[in-house]
C-alpha cells in the first residue's frame, strides 16, 4: 500500500566484494545474487484509496470524532490497529495467588534432571482457548503505519503481547498508538 500497490521483496545481499578487485552484483553474468523484481499486486488507485482511509482514521479519528493516539503533530501518516484474540495457556496460581510449578516427568514416568542432577522445574499451565482468554481480557495488540503519506519513507510496527490483562474492553487503540507516534516522530525528525 505504501508503495502505490507495488510489492518489493526484501533481500539480504546487494553485492559481493571478494577483496581482490572482483565484485559480483545481480547484473554480473553467473552471479549467485538474485534481487526479486518489484511487481504490482494492487492498482495504484486502490493503494491510494486505502492510504486515504488509513490516514483519515489516524489523523481525524473514527467518524472524524477524535484523532488516534498515533497521530503525529507535524506529519501525516497512515496506519491500522489490530486487536487479536489469542489461543494460549496461562500459568496456574494457587489459592494464595502464587505461581505454581512442577517437576518435569519424562514419557517413562521418571523425573527429568538437568546437567547438575537437579530436577527440571516447569510452570503448571492451564489450557485456555479464545473464549477463555476473551473472558480474561487477554489479547495481542498491534499497530502498523507508514509515513509521511506523501512520500513514505518508514514503516513501523508495534506489537504488544497480552497488554492490560484482565481488562475486558482491552483494545489496541488504547495501547500501541502512542509508542508508534513517538517512534515515527523520531524517525521523521531525524532523517
């Protein structure tokens, strides 16, 4: 979206300098370096429309009511939040609220020992699916944004795993916007 609908695949090696005057680039005949060619995956019009929507939500807020915490003061950016339900266990606690642990047992019913001969201790985990975690207010939050929208230079993604556990109305719009704003402002101010 930030590239006007053109996908650019990342690559690790741009050239190989052998130190003896020989240099391989992707254009060198027989070179092992391959840099994928950019390819369109969206029309420029679609990318521009989605950028506009993403920018409006960040800069003007939902239905234009109040800006997102991700809004920058000096630059226009585009972004999208994500609040994801999770399907993962949690560590069991006893009646006093202490985390519970147990000795690891192998497939033969024997205690597993570490290199020093001490029992290996694992946390006691309780299975918890999406419904269970939803009731516990457990989500993952993310925000991905780019800017400035006129000529994007940076893409930043912020991800938090299980922020604010216990809050049932636990949305990423309340947690990841401010860190994005701080990082993107720093990046754009120092380019």
